[in-house]
């Protein structure tokens, strides 16, 4: 083949491949669901020691922290990120104020427990995972490593980060075929919903990105407890690896369409920074 013919051929081939690529991209982009994201507050833990949240905070500082679940709606789905808690033992031990069961708190958005299609569990701590069985039709998503590190094949506790009843409940959900285990980082589990690991709040805690009209919203859950963690670049106090946690927080801010679209796990200021309806629901996107 002469050089000019070769160049023509290369040009034609690359035009074809660009064409294919473009059409593939538009085919992939078109059906991507755009989600509405709300933070729903289901209670408050009053006078919580700040040092438990922010590494190095003064021992005497305390604050009221918000208990939240996040509702991501779109594409025919109602997805919860985290499920809150309701078991009596946690209520007695932690005495939340202004409390509603997470399954009832979402009625502010017109969602009934049986309407919830999916629950993405960021990590297995009681205040985020205990409520998973309040939603009878939901598929439950969490990292395989998070599950297997904490829960044995018979449903007992392998690591004390998980409560025994929560472990038993997850084991039962799994036996019922309702648990989807996710293998690792940056996985698109549902169109437009992607999960990320590395926050190291627990062994394989994850955070969630949702495609919205404003671009990507990141739900950090406890991988960043407060805005102060994100804005002052301070690791959460409860982490297995502060360096990994800080790297994850920086990555969240890069992944989000804007740093303000990273939602921390327990900061009541979420309800001051975003428009609020019904007193306890903030629209994020
Ligand atoms: Zn936690």
C-alpha cells in the first residue's frame, strides 16, 4: 500500500472508529437516569463529643449531630443510602431526640417502606445499617469485603464493629436472596449510581455517587462525618487508616460536580446549606 493510500485508510478507519465511539457514547449517555437526592433527618444525637468525629478536637467540645438517611430517586427507583436504626436496644442506649423511624421519616417525600427498591449500605455500623429490614422489598447492596470481614457464614459477629443483631439480620436478608455484594471500587451498581471504597471508616466502608441535574452528588456517609472534616482536611476520628480517609475525602471533592455537593454523614448544617421542606428533608441536587 502506498503511503497516501495507507493514510487514507487510517483516516477512514479512525473516522469509523470515532463514529462508533460517538454513537456508543450517546447510546450510553441517553438512558442514564438523573436522580433527585434528598437528605432525610430521622433524629438527633444531642451533645455528641466532637472528638469522636474530628481527630484531635478538644475533649470538652460537643455538638448535636443529625441522624440521616439519603433518598435517591429516579429511573423508576427509590434508592436509600443507609437505613438508619430502630431496634429498641439502640434507642435505649443512645436516646435519640426528635426521632422517627427511618421508614416513616421518608413519608415526607411520599415514599412508603415498600416503595424502596434498593438500599446501599455505606458501612455496617448500627446507626446506618440496623434499619435495612424496615423495607420489605428492597435489595440491599454493600461491599463483599465489608460483609465478609464482619459476618460469618452462620451470621455471627467476626469483628466487633458490627452489632450481633445487625449481623444476624444481614445474614437472614442474604439467605433470602436480598443482598447484593459489591466487589470493590468505582462500581456502577445501578445506572448512574456508583460506589467508591477507600474511606476506611470501617474495613470496606463505601461512599456513593449519584448522577443528578447538577452533576455528580457524593454521599459520603461516615467517611466524612462533618463539613469540618472536608473543609479543614481533617481525618475522621474513627478510621482504620487516616491517610486513606483523607485521600478518600479529597477524591470525593474531585468526583462531585462541586465540593458543596459532597454530603457528610452527620452534619446538621446540611439542613442549613440546602433548601429544606417539611422541617427535616433537604434537597441536595
Ligand atoms: Zn459509622
